[in-house]
C-alpha cells in the first residue's frame, strides 16, 4: 500500500468514502444533531443560572453600609427569604438542566451505537464480499492474518470513530462557538483578552496532528504485521515444530513485538507533551480572568456574577479542546484503518468471469447428487471392489467436508444441505481397522487367499 500522496488529500478522500456509508442513515444523524443542539444549549444555560443567582440575590447587598449587625439571625432569614427562595429556584433549574443533559447524552450515545453498528455491518459485509471475489494469487501474496485484521480490527476502529468522534466533534464545535458568543456578549474586552491563548492552542494542535499522523500509520502497519505473523505461525505450528524452528520463531515474534512497543511509547510520549500544554493554556486563561477580570470587577465594570460565568465558560471552552485532542488517536487510527480497508476494496481480481458466463444456481448443482447411488473416494472404490464393503476411514472422510469431526459421524446438517442420504455415504472406520476380506472372485483372479484382510486406511 502506497502513501506517496499528500496526507491531507488522502484523508479527505478517505473521509468522503467513509461518509458514503452514513448517507442511508442521514435521518438518524439529523436526529442526533438535534439532540446535540439541545444538549449544548442546556450546558450553556448553566453558567447563566449561576450569573443570575449572584447578580440578583447576592451582589445587591455588597453596596449596603456596614454599620454592624443590626438584626438577629432569625430577622435576617426573614429579610432574605425571597433571596433564598430565588437561589433555590435557580438551583432547581440547574439540577433539571443537568438531569436533562444526562438523559439526552444517553439517548445520543444509544442512537450513535445503533447507527455505527449498522454502518460497520455494511462495511464488513462489503469487505468480505469483495474478498470472496479476489483471485487465489492475492491470498498467496497477502498473509491471512493481515486480511483478517481488515475485516475485524480495522472495522472496529472505524466504528469507534463514528460512535465517539464524528458527532462528538460537531458537539464540541457547537460548544466552542456558543461559549465564544456568550463571553463576547458579556464583555468584549475581557473575552478578547482570554482568547489570546487560542493561537497557541491552534498551533500546538496542528503540530501534534502532523507528528502523530505518521505514528498512527506506522502503528497500524505493525499491528497488522504482528497479527499476520501470529495467525500464520499458530495455524502452521506443526510445520514450525517439524523443522525445530521454535527459537527462530520466538526471536522474530519478540522483535516484532518490541518494534510495536517502541511505536506505542513514541505515541504516548507525544500525548504526554501535548496534554500538559493544553492544561497550561487553560491555567493561563484563568490567570487572565483573575487579573484583568478582577480589576474590571473592582472598577465596577463587570459583576462578580459575570466573572463566575466566565470561569464556567472557560472550563467549558477548554474541555472540548482537550476532548478533541484526546480523540486524535481515534481519528488517526480510524484514518489509517480506513485507508487500508479501501486499499483492499480497490484491489481488483486478476481473473474475472467472461461476459457471457452463466451463473449456475447452487441448489441446481446439488440436484445432481440425486443421480448418485454411492459416494466414495478413489481408495474407497478400490476397497469396495476388493471386499464389497462400502467403507472409508476418518482421515479421508474429514476431507470430504461432510464429516462431523467432533462427534466422528456424518454431519446431518451437511447431508440435508446437499440433498443426499446417509445410505449413500460409506461406513466409517479407523485407518487400522479391518473392513473385510477379499471377495472370492477377486482372490481367485489375484491368486491370493480369500482370507486376506483389507483395512480401511492406506500407508
């Protein structure tokens, strides 16, 4: 698989092809987007409730003269009864918004899981159908373990992208836009001062994306190679043991595992550098809020409630950014997996059917079995001529694809599918068991005793 193309072009092409699988479920995605919009609005409403509670029921007492305690605690409670009720009312609304956010987030996750499973089911079906049409030479050139990875692991990675990244990214963008709008509406100067950290966030994210793209492709390639190595050597373990190649195989396995481990360490190191940078920028914005916003509050330009709202908005502003950063590994893994999946899908069979080829129905072929009296292998036919016994040993029977190996009998399911009867099949023997003796006419023709025994198997 070649990656000589520009990475951005490759990713755009991959994304377009992936989105085609989501087109049949556009209605579900629109419903999910509607749920996201309501959820984002509820999250942005929560800082407004805190701001209102501070401005309406707390800050109005800050300008009162401090002449000492002029009333008892009971009298103060009576005086501030309306304030207390107002705060409780806003607190109740806050709890309701949190509960609704939880319920809508659950509904969003459930719908995403359902749609994602359907999308990946269709993708996996397309891959398997395409594999079944490829020429035999393709399977000789590509390890089976690598192809299995395309159908299983890579599809699961794409599923994770559909269920936890694509729509989540849209949600985070809504939150970012909503937070920026709310902050600028409250105080443009303070909002712009806090937004100073945005260029640093964009630059660090761009650098992080560029570095990790190659890392994730390398990791996916190494995982595929390791899966192929394990699948081939486990299925061919008899050959490994016959040639006493256990130690060589072990060394090669350890080498590939070590290369994969080093690639993961590089990836984790990159994340360990990026995550603190995002956290530092968050702290820097908080420092700007305390310094500049505090001076504005002391001057009476903004209220304490506005500062509280800004604090909540900053948290909601950086949380989506951190979440997008954490999802970069999923995005990069899914992009690498999708590229490899579409490489397989774009591989065309070297041998194709002729234009005038006629498709023979499977069950029409099976009807030909109705013309057969007895089913046997060439060796069993010779056995039948010698002894008159219709017999077969278990070893040969297993190659007929009609044997229930576990129970050592003919498979009723396969017999039914093929439209035959068990009477048409030979009696089963162990290879060393005696089937019978020579028929009299055969013994006379061969000049042998008719007491000569014939066994089921052959050396």
